[in-house]
C-alpha cells in the first residue's frame, strides 16, 4: 500500500486539535484528521466549482464556497 500525502501541513492540523481543547495529540490522530479535512476540502471545492460553472463563470467566488460548504 502506498503512502498517502496530505496537502494540509501536520503542524497546522495539530494546532487546530489543540485549539479545540486537546492537551496532547498523537501522530495518528493528526494524520487521520488531515486526511478527513483534505477529503472534505476536495468535496467542497468540487461543489463550488460546479456552482461557478452553473452561474456561467470560470472563477470560483467566496459565495460559491460558502454555498458549497452548507450542502
């Protein structure tokens, strides 16, 4: 099985978990959370792109991303 790479830096993911109240965070938790955030981000960005195309635009706007995140 190949190595999965995340586009989100591990330090930033660990910082998010710590801000949420975790005193300590394992490396496995950081890896899994980064993977989940990456998957969610890809889904939202895909929806936002579809919304922009439906509106007849090539540019994805802030409102497209917000609308995509709601659904």
